[in-house]
C-alpha cells in the first residue's frame, strides 16, 4: 500500500463537533450545565453527540439520570434529574 499525504477527510468526519469534557460525575440532582453552540447546525450536532455521551455514561453509572434540551440559540442544557435507589 502507498502512503498518501494531504488527502482531505470526507465532510462527515472533518465536521465533527467538539463538546469537551462534561462534569457529569460532579453533578448533583437538580444541577445543570450549558453546552454552548454558535450556530443552529452546531447545536443540532452537539445535541446528538451529548445524547450518545449521556447514554454511554448512564449505562455505566446506573444511578445517574439526565435530561437535555435545546436552550434557544445559546446552546443546549443538561440536567441531572434523579438518582436510582440502591
């Protein structure tokens, strides 16, 4: 195989959004965080990314439960809403 340099990534891979670290473990029930977004497209992409991250985190840490929603044009907000008993 030949190694090639300077070949651009396909748009789908090159346009990934960066959400950054989310302080999910530090959140208490009732706490929320704002994930800012500059554009509507970025907001939609971050919403999908955060849904996946929250699902993975909650699967590993069953006593955490979250909700997320768009917050106008500013971004999206994540709330820690409850804790499972036990």
